[in-house]
């Protein structure tokens, strides 16, 4: 009599998924920590008024919204998607390359 074998399942957490997840986590941390500390730095340390903080955050939100709007329109075109992804990732890879 033969023993039934269980089908092998492919691991979902491969090296690629782990690498992308780690990079995404570190990018989020690198953005969220300065964003949380900026108001205190500007108002308490540098003595800037609250209106200056509001102006800075308003400009930042406006620029981010404009970038999302333009990026969304570009990403909707199937012919541009690959060029857009390569064009966004290549400068980052080049900037972080220590072997120049």
C-alpha cells in the first residue's frame, strides 16, 4: 500500500518578495519619521509660526497631488508603462550605486 503524498506548495515569501518588502518598509520609514518630526523642528526649534508650517505642508500636498495626477495619466497608457517604471527606478539605482 502506498502512502498518499501531499502536493508541495511554492513558498510565497521568496527572495524577491522579501527584498521588495524590505525596501518598501525602509522607504516608508524614511518618509514617515521626518514627516512626523518636521512640525516640531520648524515651530519649536527654529521658531517658525504655524502659518509657515501650513504653507510648507500645503505646497507639499499640492505638488504630491500634481505628481499623482500626471503619473496616473502616464501609467494609463500601456505603451508608456515599462518606460515609466524603468525611468523611475533607474535613477534611484544609479544614485545608490557605490561602485562608480
